[in-house]
C-alpha cells in the first residue's frame, strides 16, 4: 500500500513536470536565474545581433547587492554553458556561485542568452559581443580587472574572450571546462570517441539543416543523459519514487533547467564541433576564427584557476588539464612566459555539481574567490591548490581552513598525449563533411522549412517523453492529480527502516548495478569499435583506475 501511494505521488510529480515543460515553452523558455537583475546590454540590438545579454545582479529576495558591496573588490563576470540547456544554473539558488560572490562583496555580472540564435549568427559574432560586455564592465569599474568565471563549455568561451579583449583582464576561473578534447581515459571517458564513431561533423550539420538552420539543444542534453544512464534514467527517478514528498521540490527545480532546451545556429555548432571537439585546434594552437585575432594559449596573460573533478564524466581532469603539457612543453617554458596556472581537483563531485552543488559553492568557490589575491601574488609556474579544512564545515571562512599552493612540474602531470587515431578522425571528418556539403546538404536545405523543423522539435524524445504525461494530452492524469491530493493528506507511510523498504532499496541498487554493467559493456564496445576503425588506443578495455588513484603529482591529501 505504501509503494502504491508513493507511485501515485511519483507520477503526479512527472505530470507537474510535463505541465512545466509546456508552460515554459509557451512563455519563451525563460532562464532559471533566481537573482533579481537589470539588463545592461542586449546584444540582439547590436549592429551584428546575437542572442546574448549582459546582466548586473542586483539582489536575491530582500537582500540588495549594494548593501554588501565591497568597493575594493573587482567585478566578477559569470558565464554559463551554452550546451543545450538555458542559462542560470550558476545562480538558480542563493547557495550558488552568484550568491557566494554577492555575499563576499563582489560586484556580480552574468552573461545570459536567449532560446533561439539571431539570423546568420556565428561564433565570431558571439565573441565580439562578449568583448563588448567585458569592455562595459571594465568601464564601470576603472582600475579593477574583472574576474571571468567560465562554467563547462563557457570555459573555452572565457579563454577566447580573454584573448580577444583589448584591455587586460583579471584571473580566469574554469569550472569543469574542457580544453583538451582528445584527452581521456580508455574505458572511462567514451564521449571523446563519439565524433569518430559517427563519422565526424556531418551528422551535426544534418540535424541543423533539418532544423531549418538551427541545431536543437535537446540533442546535446540527450547525449549527456546517455553518458551515464544509471544516473539520469534510473537513480534520479528511483530517488523520487522512494521519497516523492521530500524530493518533489528539488526534482522539479532541477528539471526546470534540465529540460529548457536552447538552440544554436548551424554556423555556431558547426564551428564548435569542427574546430574544438573534432579538430582540437585550441590545444593544438592552430585555431583561426577568421577575424585576424591570433588564438594562442601561450599568449594568455591572465592567471588561470582550473577547478576539476575525477567524478566528472563529461569534462574529466584529462580534458581540463592535459592541454598544459601540449601548450607549454616544459615547466621552464611556462615560467618564462610569466603565466600562473593553479588547479584544484575534487575527488568525487560530478560535472554539474562543480557549479551547481550548494556545498561546493559554499566551500570550494568561496575558497577560490578568497584565494584569488594570493594567486596574483604567485611567481610564474604551475601550482596545485590544496585546501585543508579540519572542521569539515562547508560554511567556514579563513582562518578556519587553510590554503596552500604547492608547486608542480608540467612534466609530472599524469596525462599522456592523445593517440594518432584522433588525427585520423579529423581527416575523415573533413572528407565526410565535404561530401555531405556537396551531395546531401543542398537537398536537405531545399526540403527544410519552419513547419517541418517545428514538428521535429516537438517529436524529439527528450520533449515528447515529458510533455505527453500532462493531462492536456492524456486526460486520465487528472485522476492521478486527484489521487495525489488524497495521498498527501494521509500523512507518512512506512518508515525507511521497514523490512519492506529495505528489500525495495536492495532491488533498486541491484537494478543500478545491472544498468551500470550494461553501460560499461557499451563503452568497451565503443573503445574496440574506435580502435578497429582508426587505430590503437593505449590501455583499451581497462578500468582506468590507475590514473584515478593519482589526482596529480605530489598530492597527498584530498581537496577538502
């Protein structure tokens, strides 16, 4: 009876999510930013319009930002990833990157974006708009160099922005940001193989052509979900079923962002996949966006702070740190360049947790902000940031915890050079892309139109599997809503230590193990398939645990 009641509340939560999906689409898919703000610049009104805007964060609830502003602190610009989802996840609650920065007295700015790209919008147009945003913040705070915060895919955008800006910028903080797209651990990070197994860039262009020039962000989110289906397709829902009342608000709040899909233009997604994901041109030092600005990571003078985690399966430490060994061939070369690179490695937190988790925001991000003046004072070189927190309290301040910057050598970073097989992928992708552009793309574009694109959008399984549970589509969900009201009024059910709940928990855990085993077999088959097509991958088919045991050379204590 208890399980039946919880199932009613479970399906009612999915009904609410379905209605939320429809309501958000009808209202233009607004961001999930929980902070009050004012729009300073709307790039849709620029001479070359793009779907971006610069916001100044003014308050959270009744707390006004100006009341806790420290006039001696530099401004902070937070950039969320444009990787399928909408903006705001870096500030969708008080205990977040934005909230901590406001609490610490920083003037906070946020780079937002809108659901659909502007006509003919390109990657270089976006970078020029971001440069105007940075210039605006610099003009508002003379004498103070702004700090750039790049989350996930916004990390490479922050790097490119720092290279494009006319004036100097302050430190650049990269949170779970990939810069080495060919790097990874065999058997652990299969996403880097996707381009080779699908034939390169042409499927992305096909999807954008079918979308009448727009690439639906739902495809990117679907890729993330399939990366670890035991988490996204099972454990998330199992947790809701086990505690549908306690998990209700948290589940819907996260899903409100997770299922807000934002599009990219055909030109943007093509440039990103061609130059970064498959071409790896940023790390290789051959990236040319066509505006005459040289893209060379060695010319970046802003200090870098890289926050990464071995629990991150989307942007693992290999992709966040391996580029250092390619760009700077030795520690002496890094020091001679005058650059300072600091990295912080967490052992367990997942990809989204790096910039979503409340405990990470209250501890690691607060520690990073408090340590930035010390980073500026470091001698050129590579350092690991070690946080010693004896209390274990994520809300503590200095001197309750201590920060040490331990010098490291580039030569000791445990990330090998990517195998030559990825170069084979790049060449095949170029050939397939040329063939698609000549023989297929003209026909697909001729047949595409707004109506067909809208049909494909609404038939996408990431949307249809959600909104079809609304009572607007299936009338019997009204009955679920009615029953849910009665169940809630009856109060608590079986305690969690009941033998029946214990058996249920065991069954859930066994299902998780089964799905995880199937996913690992899939990943191994991807590795072997990639090797058969393109060449050897060192360590193929292994668990990859060896490099996970050494987070970095010389590290003797966990990061927390």
